[in-house]
């Protein structure tokens, strides 16, 4: 009789627990039938019931509901399905994590691991959509969760550098400099891409770390073997801060590494012209022209050098009292102007719409009394 009494006493408890667990089972069936609202009602009762709130499967099914409904509605933008809960996809992740905590015997671990492969991709797609919509903070949050799932011990996926880059880029666009720097530093060390290091450089500048920013550019020139963009950023940094000689040294190394890159000769010519070395600048521009004879701006730059030399000599002649010396200086100025004309004309041939070239040619034709050519250009300057 005692045994019978004990069985009768335990029966209501067992039946009650079984009834609560049946709600969880029925929620799974509703998910399969895409009855998401009904499934939500069922699983929420289980979550708040004392008898099933500590059952791992309860939270697994809640995570399953959130993820399945989100995936079902995401592509078609069915808001009713993707907004059963606020932050539905994030709730899927936290529900799975809660299930793993409660799953002491690890009966659900393999099942959840399969869901995590999909969940990582779900977060990635959400991050991409948010990014394209200009919602950079939300994009960063989604991408970072994709990485969080990816790094779970359940799936132990290899590091996905494209995901790391997307996460870093979203952090960068949302001006979350600390996070952007943290992710970009890792990619920079791996030599991921020139653009990555340049983003890191800018993020460091924005955060106020100018010393590290310069180090990144120096490292980048070595990592990427004096690739054009890395070099030009560093050269620009030096010239903007008045360190022209350092810029020239970098360009000399770059030319040694990539002698076929005309932009390095071009940049060297610009700096040499800036610091008062016109003859060397002309040599650099001519070296660039051998590699890129169709670049109209190179002809223009050489023309500017001779034009400025002509102006400089003409101004000096005004300070000379000796007639013979004055005439000599005027002749020299004219020679410089004539050279400038020939270079500007070559530039004009390649780009007949460059207003600056047209203006300079018109002035020189007037100065040199080249009346016929001046008449030809007059309609373009009036």
C-alpha cells in the first residue's frame, strides 16, 4: 500500500511536468508548420513555467523559433516573421547559449552546433544588409556576432578574414575607432591588403595616435613591397608635415623596388619642383614620360617649370641697370617661355579640354607675340 500511495502521490507531479514539456514539443511542430505566433505563445509559457524554465530544450526551441522565423522572413522582407521578438536573431543566439549552459549532459550540443553554422551566416547577411542601408552601427553589431558564433567551441571554424574585414569596415564607418583599430591591426599584421592598412592608418589618426599611424604606413610600404597607394600615403604624410627630404628618400626606395611605376617619378618631380630643384624635377618628369607618354599632366608640369623659370628671370631683369645684361636676361626668359609653350602644346594635344593648359598657352602666345595661335585659342578663353 505504501508503494501504491507513493506512486499516486508522484503521478500528479510527473503528469504536470509532462504536460509542460508537451508545450515545448508542440512548439517544435508549430515551427515546422510555420505557425510562428502560436509557437511563440507555447514556448513563452514553457520559459516562464517553473517546471520547464530550467530545461535546456526549452531554450533550444526558443532559439530555433527565433532563427527559423527570421530566416524564413529575411529574404522576402516579411517583417511579421523577422520581428516576433525585438532583436530576434540576437535572441536566437542568447537562447542557444542558455540552452548550452543548462545542457549538462551535452545532449543538445551537436544539434546546436549545426544551427550555429547557419546562424553565423544569418548574422553575416544581416550585417551586409545593414551596411548597404548605411546602418553602420547595426552592421557592426551583426558582423561581430557572426564572429562570436564563428569562434564558438562548438564549431571551431577557421578564421574568416573576409568576415574580420567586414566587421572592421563596419566599425570604421560607424566611427567606432577602438574596435576598428583592434580588428584592422590583426589584418595589417597578416598583410591582408593595402586598403586594410590605409584604413588602419586613418582610424589611428582619428583616434589621435599619430605615431602609430606613421608606423603603420612605414610597415605597409615594406609589407606590400612599395605598392603604389602605400607609398603615396606615406609621401603625402611627409610632404604635408614639411618633411620633403624624407619623402624623396621613400620615393628613391620605391623606384628601386618598382622602376616601372611612373607615378613614383611623377611624385619625385613634384617634390623636387616644390623645394626649388627645377632641373631635377624636369628629369623626373621626363623619366615618368618614358613610362607613360600619354599622361598629359606630365607635359603640363614640365611646361609649368619653364613658365615659372621665365617669370623668375623676367622679374630679375627688372632689377638690372645694365642694358646688355637686361637684354640677355630678357632673351633667357623668352627661351624659357618658348620651352614652356612646346610642353603645354603637347599637353593640349592629349587633352584639349584642360582649362589650365589653355589659359597658360594663351598667356604665352600673347607674351611671345604668336598672334595666329593666340587667335585660335581666343574663343576658348573668352
